[in-house]
């Protein structure tokens, strides 16, 4: 995380958005097609930190914009505060029959030290011919990522 924040200080190493925000991201890929992507975006000077309700409303819109199916939403306690998360899947059972795929993932949205940390955790990936995961398998995968995200601590850089 420290490396990503440091890269944001150098404009040539970051990419910007139309709002003038700079962001940086990193993806860590593990076994069984599991991954963790983090996108860090500092808040603008006069920008207020969204509330959990505002974050939840944004993610409700995200489900429609990205054609996602919500499994569950909630909050996670990180750095002495509650932050929003949502678990989704993308794809349909019929798509597996036609050679498609279904992906299960969880998004966490944390606001710490005037920056947004958007984590996307790849929980489970199913290709045609593979069986769907049991609820326990999804839950076990979520717990691993919950532990990772909730252990996050920022140093003063």
C-alpha cells in the first residue's frame, strides 16, 4: 500500500480521471483464479468523504451499470471505522451450458486518510463444465479476504 500511495505523488506514475483525480491500482493473483485488486484514489481537496449510506447507494447503481447480481451487503470494521462491502456474482447458470462463465467477487470500499481504497476480491470462478461453489466455499473465501482487508493499517507516509 505504501508503494501505491508513493506512486500517486508522482503524476507520471498515475492515471487521471476527467474529474482531475489520480488513481493507481495493483492486482495480486493467487491460486485457483483468486485475486485481490486495489484501486486507490485520493479525495480532492474540498471533497467530503461519502457516508456509508452514500457509498451503498453508489454500489446499488454499480450493480445495474456492470450487470451484477447482489448476494449480500454489509459493513466491515477497519482502522476503527465501519466501511461498506458487497458480494456479487456476474453471469447466469444458462451461460455455463453455452460455454460461458460465472464469477463471484466481493467489493470493499474504505475511506482512510483522505483516500478511497476500493478492493475487489475474486472469490470463485466457474467455467462451463465446472460445478457451482457451495455457500460454505464462498463464505470461506470471503473470510480470507475479510481478514486481509480488516487487518489493513496505514502508516504516516
